[in-house]
């Protein structure tokens, strides 16, 4: 049962691996998003305690044998956005893993337990974890990850330069690091994944163990990006995700129905997912810390060969939180980078890479305040805004100065820094110029960060924090966030051990209170996943499969529709506002397979149809009506035993030319059936023409114009400007289908007024016009030239309906008289559209 | 030409072949003509040191394995490679041996061309590392046994890495706010990307023989040992 699933074609794996070949509908006790230091621990501990767990990971599943020690090939496989992951001003490069195991696969394996000062500080800020709990969790994690202090012979010359430099400059609070590495081979390429699997990352430890325990039920979906957490009120019912191919296109859909959802995707992605799901609005994303780190390289007249051996084995603690500095402070850690990364760290001109073997490198890990923010771009992707303050810049300047002094003291001929205005120092006399530049011109200081933390702060007060002391999101009964994003302030040391310890504590607490969650019965939803319950999401191949395998569960009597064609709410039509689903018994709406090819798409828009059935004496009669025609093809439904398919319902037509065709229907539930159309032969000798679906229940993404009008008039409301802030996507409504996205725009407030701005192609944003209000209708500015009025009404917080009316607009004039995306009523010609909030 | 000869020799080097060689040596230092060799003496200037550590496929260190160091010559069966030393691993899996110039020096060799042969406790050869010219006097070998078996390759996971990198630059563009970036910073970053991909990468990795990469380009598809060999610089301070 346990195993890893993904869309990549992988062979010879250590764990059981299966290729995903279609949409997946999952059900589990717990759904965890992210497989890093937190997600893996949670998955291990919850699955070993008997919960069924689904773990979603955006990155791929790679093992030591895939890690070929080459930057240009490993960065795309293991690093988030190939390493090109920046803050919005491009000054800070944020290193994060995006693969099974998360950042633990690409980090330097450095382990520090949470400093006492931080524990105390966090408790004051509302983190309800005692010293004993931290200690027990740290011990448990350290044992699982085989954390040991590095041996003397594992400290290479680069790290020894820091050690000796610290002593020479008179600072004794220094020590070798502990690492989670068993018999390290010392290849020095930790950043590119450990080929030898000596690094005890999450995949080789926690996940491996959970996957191979016969009692555990852990299914891991790789190459799958969680896109939405769905919920009603304060109860989460599951997660929706997209399986992505290598180029980032969606290939399949995932829906997980779960009793408990835990977001553990790292500071930036967790916040992004909460924001995209409109959870903790106004609070999620605030208070991000990055541990911004400038580096200083010394160029020596003798060989250092910093690439030989473990890169990060020694730390100077003198000015850090580990040495009692309770506000800010910094650590100095040795570090070295694989060639492409080093080349990105060095100034572009000057041929500095030639001296690669003679460099000693160290970085300043600054314990910064919670001063950053994660927000959504117009396209709905995450952006990080971060400006180091005076305190942070001061720590960077002091740290850089100290390293520069160490290097010159030990004979460096020059020092290379990360400040663009002062990138080379020729002697110790130039050091003040560097510190001045860092303090005075921080805009040109390039920084690295490997430890994004905060954003979904933990705390007791729901007004200022996102999650409560148990990691549960305020206002939700079964949604947790558990990763570095809940840290209220920066931890001040490399955080992987603290993240894993936190996950240990939270998972123990969830396990202890499982009864409480087991009693929750969140509704089961299907998302946009192809399944027998909603075959309209299936592609032809899968539809054929479903058709062949399913049995007709009901006889022809189920087909009969309401006798009324007008919508009577509650009688022949209803609308589930939570799931945005329409039930429509006026007729059976027809659907084709969801393939993207032009032929199928063409069929959908031009030959969209419905079928309607009624009782006529002892028989069931019906008609088939393509929306854009005067055709009402009369037919009769009879129960029939069809060779190869058993009992089905047969639909025969009376008139020519439809008489040349017949359909067989398999009624899979009371509101859904799959049909196959045959032609050129009487049953059962006809030739296959196409598959179709008939349904009385469909999502608003398939609404007809009648549905639109009824919901617009009866189920939608006026709204407050504050409710609509964010990015919205508009699609046009026709009877057979809704169009692809035609435009995006962002509502924002400026000087107390609601403004809207169009987003063109996701790149350009234009406009910026004020939006006015008039009674319960919102008038939006016209985008089609002549001033026309658009009315928008809100259905739910992320779904609105809009109507653009008026006959004298040039575009509507052209469309007038045509069928499709136009409604013609007493007001004239209207263009109906739906708006989905995406950010 | 020389490369050709060495290549064939490596291919024909079989364990049984080695056992035969080994019985010749029988753990004792002999030169290729069968005479005893001086192993130590000489000044410390010309002494070479080999250190290392051996672990099994589960990364547990192994004790009591025999490590032999040879100097690779243009030899044959009648003219076998010089044995530079042999030693057993201790309980931490580590080993250390020293030898001097006399152990390998002859008319052709000015520097040793060292390779290691590792045997398990029953004497079976488990690994023979490849030789390397121009070593430093301090060599470190980190060895993991039973590595690199060939498995069915599946889809080449590396083949679209360049495309992925280009896509990443596009995404980095979306994550950036064009009004916030400093033009000089952006220009410098772009220059670094270009420099990194062109001059720096080729200069370091291809032309200057970057010594960190120790596995084949497609580790799954090519038989290889898990051996890391460092020719370590002397720590001079």
C-alpha cells in the first residue's frame, strides 16, 4: 500500500514507485503538503501511529544514484526554481530544495538544536512548548538523523582557516559543527544532493523507514503541486493539486479528501498556499525572516582546496544567539559552493574563478528580525519582499569586517566581498570602506539565504498570529501549519533540526488527540478529478475505460426529468454554494471528453447539447437538442442487453437522419451516465462514433446561461469593496461550456477607494481606474471602448458573476445576433462572465 | 599513445589476475625484479602519505579490510606495478600508510601514479581505483563499497536541464518586482549567469580539471566505484 507515485518515468528505485497515468482521487486520515524536514517527520510519525497519510511533494523523487555532482544538472532536479529563487528586488537568493526530502537533500547537513534564548523568547510570544518537550524532540530527531559532531580529520583547510582565524582574532567561542551524516565521504557537494547517501536527509531516514514499515499506510505523490485547500466554515475537507510535467504544465489532477490537513511546504510555499486558499487573510505572509548572509572570500597565495571535504564544519559563535546574544547577533560559518554557484557569487568580470583552489570562504549568518513579507504577484505566484533594517545591516557589516580581518591576518592577498560597490579589498586598510558600503548602500549588497522562516507566526492571539500553540490555524478545527513558517522570530542557527523537532512535537500532539479528529466527518469532494462520479473531467481514453468497466446501475426510469423547463429552485434545480455545484433536473446536460485537441474542443463549443426525457404511457420518450440549433431529435429509451456490455439503456431515434444513429447509456448513478454513440447499423451492429456524458449535477465551471441568470438574480449579492481585493480571472459563459480565461485583473485599495487594474498576459498590468458603486450593483469601468456598464455580483468569497450589457458597444454590436457567449434580454445584448478569485 | 596502452591494461585487469600478482608479493615489499625494496628511510621531504576510510553500502565503516597501494607502471605480468604499501583498516574503517620516493622511483617515474586495491577480510578484491598522475604528497581516499551498480536507465533525468534553467529564469522574472530592482544589480546578475555558463564553467570544470566531480555523468547507466580521491594541498599555516 505504501509507496511513492509520480509522473516521471523512473526505474530501479529503492522504494516502491509507480507512475501516475491519470487523475487521482485519494482518501486519507491526514494529508501533508511538503516533504521537507517537517513534512517527512509528520508523515513518518503519523503513519507509524496508524493514520493513513497522503504526502504531496512538488519536486521529483531522486536518489543518490541520480545525483551526478554536476551543478547544471542537479540544480534543475533538486533546487526550487533551479536556484534562481530571489526576493522581489533580486538582491537575496533564497536556497530551497524542491524534491522528495525538500531542503534536507541539498543542505550542508549542519545541525544545531534550538538555542535556549530562542526557546524562552518564543514562549513569551505564545509558543506553548516546554524545555523538556524541546529536549526530548531534539534527542529523538538527532538519533534518527544520526547527528554527530564532525571529527577533526573531517575539518578541511577552509574550515580550519576559520578556526585559526577566530583564535588569531581572539575569539574563543568557536566549535566544530554537528552534522547528520554517517561516515561522510567528503565529496564537498552537499548542495547537489549526496551521491553516496551518507547524508541523512529525510528521504533516507524518516521517509524510508515509514515506507518500509509493513504497518504504515503512506502514499507519497511527487511532481504534484498542492494548489488549494478546500474548506467550509472552519472545517477543512481536503486538498487539490496538479501533477506537473518537467516543463511545469499540468498533466493530471489530484484531490485528497482528508480529516486533517497539515501544510509543511516551507515558509514561502506554505504562506503562498494559505494566501491562495484565502486562509488567515491579512496575517499569512507577515513576519518573514531570512537569515540573510553576506559572504567574504579570501584569496591566498597557497592552495586551500575548499572544495575538498565537507563544506560547513566549523562555526564562530562569539556574536551569536548561541553565545547569549539575545537581540539579533550573527554566527560566522565556513561555507563553500559548487562551481556554478560559486561563479554566481563572484563578480562576473575579472576571471576570479581561476583562483578557485586558493579561496577560503565564510559567511555571516545574521539573526534578523521578522521584517520580510510574502505576497502574491498578479499571476498568483509568491513574491518575497525583504529590506534589511539597521540592526541587520550592522550585524552584516561587523561580521564581514571580522572575516575580512581573519583572512588578511592569515596572509590573504585580497578579499572578495558580496557588495557590488566594494567587491575587492586589497588590504586590511580598505575594510572600513566595505563596512561603510554595507551600512550606507545596502541596495548593492548581494545576499544569500538558506533559511526562510516565519510568515505564519505561532501565537495565542488570533489577531496577530496565524496558528495557535499547537500549530493549528486559528479558526480551523483540522488545519495545521507545521514548518519553519510558524517560527515567531528567527531561530538564529541552521534550522533543520528545530524544524524536525517542532514536527515531532506537533505530530505527537495530533496523535494524542486523534479521537477528536477521527470524529470529524468533512464532506467528500471530487475537485476537478476525473472519476466515475464526474466523468466530464475525463479524457477520451479514460472515459472509454470507465465506460467499458462500469455497469448500468439503474433502468431507464431514472432518466425521467422534471416536467417543467423553467427553473424552480428546490424542485427541479438547486445550487450548493459551498461546493459551487448545480443540480439541474430540467434536462440532462451533455458533455464530451475533456481532451484538449481542437476537434474535441470544437465539438464542445459547436455541438454542445442536452437530452430531456419524459414518460409517455408505458414508454420513456426523449429528445436531444444541440443548443445552437433548431434540432429536437425525438427518441425512445428502452432497456436492452447489449453484447459485451450487459444490461444498458438503448436510445433509438425516430426520424431521419438521426435514425442512422443510436446511443447506449450506462447509468452509473442517479444523476450521471456515460453514453456511447453508434451509427451506420442497427443495434448491436453500429460503428462507434464517440463517447459522451449526461449529468444532472455539474460544477459552476459548466454552468449554462440559464443557470447563470438564475444565480445572478437569486443567489448572488452585493458586496463590500474589501471583500474583493485580490486577483480575479474572468471567463465567458455559453450554454455548452465556459471559455478559457479571457482576462485577469486585480482589485486594490488606494486612498480608501477601490481600484481595478488589468493584467495583460500575466506580465503587464495596466489601467488603475477607480471603481464606483451604485446601490447593490457594482459598475466597473468599460474595457470595450464605449462606456458600458458591467454589473458584478458576488456568489462566494472566491466566485462572482458579471454581466456587461449595452447594444451600442462596437464589440457587442458585432456579436449581436450571433449565438454563444451572448445573452439577449430586455436590456439588450449582454456578455455574461464568471470571475474566479485566484490570488 | 600512452593513454591507449593504459586503457587496455585497465580493462584487462581482472581480480584473479590480481590474486596471482598478490601471491607474488605476499605482503612483502619487492621490486619488480624480485629483489627486496627499501620502503622507508629517506628524508621526510620525499615521503608520501595515503589516508582514507572505507565503509560498506550502508555507510557503516568496515574493519580489517586490506588496502594496498600500487604505483602504476607501463608494466606487464613479468613487470608488475610497484607495491607502495599495504595496511588493514582499523575499527573506524580508516587507514593510513606512508612511503618514500624509493618505493616507486625508476627511470620513467618521477611521481607515483597511485592506485589502491581493497580486499575484504577473505581476501577478495572489492575495488581497484584508477590511477592518477601528478599527485600531491598527501592523498586521501574515501571509499564506499558495493556502489554504482548499473540499473535500467529509464528516462534520462538530465536531458532537459538547460530548458529547465531557462524556464527558471522566466519564473525568477515573475517573482521580481520590476520597480524594486536596482538596474546595476540586475545587470550584474545577468552577467554572472552568462559568465557562469560560459567562461567560468568551462574554465573550471573542463579546462582546469575541477576535482570535485567523481562520478560518471550518468551514474545509473555506467558502472563505477564509490571512490573519492583527494590530492590534498599541504596546510601551510
